C-alpha cells in the first residue's frame, strides 16, 4: 500500500484498492485462526473478502460512467454498489457470522472453563 | 455554523438534555467508589450498554453536522469515511475485542497502555502509547469542546447577549456539564450517559432520514435531480468522481483498519461484565452506527436535490447543510431532538477522552517511569478537570490549531496504536522493539506529515506535500504496519521467551 501511494495510474489504483479491501479480512484471519484453521469462519471470511474486493474493483471500473450505466435501488449503479455492497452487504454478514459462530469458535465452553480456572487462580479478578 | 434566531423547541430540548446528563452524573457519583469503577465502570457493564457506549463514543458531532456538509461538497465519495461501519464492529471484536476483555479479566488492565505494558513487558513501549493517547486526547477533546461551544452559542443565541465573550462562555458551560459527570461518576456516568446519548442519536438520525426521504421525493428522485443539475452533476454520485482514488480508498483504509487503534473504543471492552457478552455486540454496534449514518446520507442527498430544484438556495458554507435542512424541513420538535443529538454525540466522545486522558496521566505515564500514584480515584478526578481545562484553553487560544490537531487525532491513534495492538495480540513473535518502533514511526510520520502539510503558523518550517490525493494518515498507518511486520520478520522465528504467561494463555484461546 505504501508503494502504491508513490505511483499513479490505473494499475497503482487497482493494486491499492485490492490491498485495502483484503487487509481487514487478513487481520481477522490472523486473529481467529486456531492451529492454522479458520473453522466455520472460512466461509463468511471468504464471502467478506469477495464482497469487498468485487465492490471496490467494480466501483473503480465504473468510474465516470454514471450517465451510461444502469440504476439500481435509487442510485446510479456505482453508488448503489458503494452503498448496498460496501456498507449494507457486510453489515449482516459479519455481525451474524460473529454471533452465530461465537459459541463454537470464538469463545467455546472449554475456553471459558480454562479462562475461569485461570482467573480464579490469579485471585478472582474480573469475570 | 453561524448564529441563528433562538428556536424555543431547540432551547427546550437542549435544556432537558443537559439536565438529564447532569442527573445521570449525580446518580453515578454514588456508584463510583474505586479506581476500577472510575476507569472501567467496575467491569460490570452489560453488552447492550457497552455496545451503545462504543457506538456513541465513536461518533462525534462530525457525523451529524460535518458529514452531511462534506457530502454536499464532494458527493458520495465522502461516504468512504463512514461505510466501513458495515463490517468494523465484527472486525473490532474478532481482532482485539475478545483478547482485550479476557486480559482485563486476568490482570489489572484499565487502559490501552496497560495492555501494551503487559503484552510487551516494556515500559518504553507503554510510555510511548501513553504519549500518543495524551496527544490524541488533547486534539480530540479540544475539537469537541470547541464544537460544543459553537453549538451552545447557536442554540442559546448567546452571541447577541455576550458578544465576544459568547464563545468562551458557551465552551465553559458545555465543558462544565461534561466535566461534572465525568468527574463525579467517572466511566459509570460515561457509559450510562452514552447509552442515553446513543439512543437519542439513533432516534434523531432515523427520523431525519425519513424527512429527507419525504422532502426529496425518494432516493431515485433525489439522485436524478442531483445528476441532472448543473451545480452538482453526475460526478456528485460517482464514488470516485470528485476525489482521487487514493483519497477515497485512503479514507476507507484509515477509518476501517485505524479503528483498531482508537483507545476510546478499545477501552469499552475492559468494562464488559462477562466475555460471553461479546456475542451480539457487533450486531448492535453495526446496526446503531448504520442508523446514525442515515443522517449523513439523507441530508447529504436531500440538500443538493433541494438546491437543484430551487427549493433551497445554494449554500455558501457546506457545514450549514444539516442546520439549514433541519430548520426548514423538519418539525421544530425533531430539530430540537437532533440538536440535542449533536450535543450528545459531542459530549459522549468528550467524556470518553476525559477518562482515558486522565488514566494516561494518572496511571500510564507514572507506570512507564516505574511509579504508581497512591490514590488513583482522587487523582483521576483531578486529572479530568485539569485535562478539560487545558484542552478548553488550548482550543480557545489556538482556535485554528485545535481544528488542525482535531482532524489528525484519529490518524495519530490509528498509526501509533493499531499495529502494536492488533498484530501484537494475535502474533506471539512481535517483539517490544518492533512495537516501539512501529508506534514511534506512526506518531512521527503522521504528526510530521499532517503538521507540515497544513500548518500556516510557522513560516520558516518547510511545507511537505504528498502525491495528489494521498492521505498522510494512510501513509503513516501503512508505514507503522510495515515497520512492525518487517522488524518482526527480522526477529528469530519463535515466540518471545519472555512473553507474559497470561498473555500467552489469552492468545491461545
């Protein structure tokens, strides 16, 4: 990303968009992986990456084509992709993926038991 | 914003609002008996309150007033600042939320520099984080106090009565209310006022969106009016039409990834009573943030459409978009509610910064020098008053400078803290040296680029200009991630032998 900001033109812009859109999912993958596996989160993370990348590239490719391009949901298609795709699309995907996989991946019963045991050993601080 | 005639509904809403938050402060004072209560609300807060507090602390008055104005000026490209909220709530919980909460359950952790100290075992790294928190806090807080003064001046029409003393008097009044509840009730008052403020913000934003929709004739009618007008044209609704790609995507990057370094948001995870409460927090935070952003989108579309139709005159100052729309196209009671909502947005951000700023002075800096302040509750309260006073004086004396500092506070936090916290809590190989270098790089590059590219106070300093459209905050955030990853890559490929056992345990969960 740092390198892209020193160049201009479509290739540099495309690289910047691709990297910016991939970065959040990469950080999530680093955080949630257990023994190198993403478990039930691989599908939502793949979907998030795909949505962000596809929307970013589509908006870039549709630049300057507001009058020629079709309209969707009350907006020219580029703005519709930005609003419905980049904003509202990931909203339910990410929030529901987090909530629905929480007990079996993010914080399992077994994790909680280990945590509570350690907390008690540390002197019963917090939960 | 300029002075406008006093509107009784707006005055009444503001008075009721200020009275309510003061009452919450009085109630919370009786529940604040220890430093833990003061700094992290006793770690007894449930998920709904925490979610609303996180949302309202994240959104300042900019979302309600600055956002619609920016959209009036540059079109939908401005939305790249706020649309990351679609995924950032889950992103925040996955990347740092769980580990911050679990660590705070095992150790005495009240602040982000506390986390840095335990994770890296380095007082230098923790001290540097505290310095970043203090610099950012002064900037953010000064900007909030200044905005509070301007808004109170407008709502109560004090300029006509007090003349040149109007702004300082309005700043003192607004500041006194926030300082009262932040001092008396600490974070207990902070989170419960944030809950009330958050509900007010969501209700106001949704109601205003409805009126925008109605006044403009629907989304497509507004969009077609804008595209067909000479004043705005098709580029106004082109996401990359009015801003360079690097600027628009830079906003998206900084406001998405940079969120991981915002201490006023990370701080909320320490307060959760039960780690399992994290489960539905992303849903509540994401939905409430998105609801608030409707005001940005709604007014940002409605005002250009109304101008294109000749139903509003073109704005000389784009920041007038929201006030003009509210006063002309919504019922007075709703306008009053929105102005109270803006006060709420400003105050909820300010109270969070007062708390983390006082913690940085009373806990983090002394700990970086190997010392502890004996009575943290007492000195925490004193520090809240001190920081508020300093930020208010700074904001009043250096009005232009504080606006500048306020704009780059988010980037400073992002570049200084995001890599060390987000990568450091998820990768055992990151060393204290890499974290310290990353924080120093983020802070120096961001402050240096922002200051040298925008300052006009010191003629003798060189001006730095980046390639057209590249944001200093995006450069500094990328640079601090690069430094952290590069130095970690250079280090031996095994976990740090001196990694704290509790940190190691939490990273394993």
